[in-house]
C-alpha cells in the first residue's frame, strides 16, 4: 500500500510512517545530539519497533530522495505527543515546525482540542515557539528519567 502524501513544504513532504521505517526512526532517536551528555541514558538502547509504528499515529518528514528528516508519534487517548525527533543536520530549517503543523491537523481531524507535550528540557523553547504553553513540571522518575521535564499543552483548534 502506498503512503498518502499529506503535506509538502520546501521539498519536504510528510507521509504516514511504515513498519519498514522503524530502524531509521530508531537511528534518529539514538543518534540525536540533544541526548548527549547527561541525557544519553534516556535513549541508550531505545528502539522504535515496527509494531509501534503500526499501532500509533506516526508520521515522517522526508526529502525528495526519500531520506527521513524527522518524525512524530501522536497518542490519541489520552492525547499526547509521544515522540518527536528531527535529524541534527536539518534542525533550524523548518522541519520541526512543519511536523508540528501536521500534528495539529491530525489531532484536529481526530477531534482533539489539545495535545500534551512532556518535553525534553532542551526542547522546551522550540515547543513554546510553536505555541505550546507550559502547564507545569513532570518530576523525575529515577532510574528511567533522571530530570524534571516541562509539561506543556499544544492547542489544535478542534475538539469539544
């Protein structure tokens, strides 16, 4: 089955992720410079499996050559951004903003008024720049998560 193209921006398009994308998504997560240093244990050994891709709303941003530049995973109930990563070499070029716009559209179509974002601390500024509002802090849960994380909400314009 061919993936439907749902958006295009400057040579980048967004499509539904496929199970065969799982290894590339895992590489984006585990190689992210945002998770170097004290954050490295969070993604060490992390795996985005084909079953995860098939069970969740996962979309990828790809260039004209088919290279995956970034992705997001949206959980519908309760509504939450589960994962979002953009390749290090294309950060700052609008890929993340394009993915967030697409996420908002998907959430709106699903009837969601807002999506929760429990952010990686260095990413809070990005999420706030795309309109997310901080609602609190999620406390660290050692040994899984060793630091407090910003709790934000991203409105979609949909829902009741």
